C-alpha cells in the first residue's frame, strides 16, 4: 500500500470528519496520540441509551454493529482497562 501524500490527506480528512461530527452532537472526543483511533465519550447519550436498555460499553458496541453496521470496540482494547469510559 502506498502511504504517500494523497493517502495521508485522505486519512486526515476522514479523521477530522469523525471528530467534527461527533463533537457537533455533543460527544466529547479525546485526542489520539497516534494512529487512526478516535476515542469518543458518549456520556451525553447515556440517558437515551439507558432508556433503550443499553447500559454497558459492550452493549453499545453490539447495538452499533447491529443497527448501523458500524464496528466499534471499547476503549479498554486500546488503552488497557477502559481509562476513557464510553459513558462517564
């Protein structure tokens, strides 16, 4: 795979898009120090998610995949121990 300037620009466009769109609906986004990871804190969504029966990060991840076709994982996979909770 070619990681030239066009690839880097495409990556930055997508990364900035995800961060901007999440923030626009009130989701906090913790900056990533490397890679393509996005660390959103969906705490702002917790009341609505709880009303739907979603109470854990694992339930949230499963629901995202089932309903939106978006694969996400808990932050504990990346930062060890879930330092950034999905819904603080």
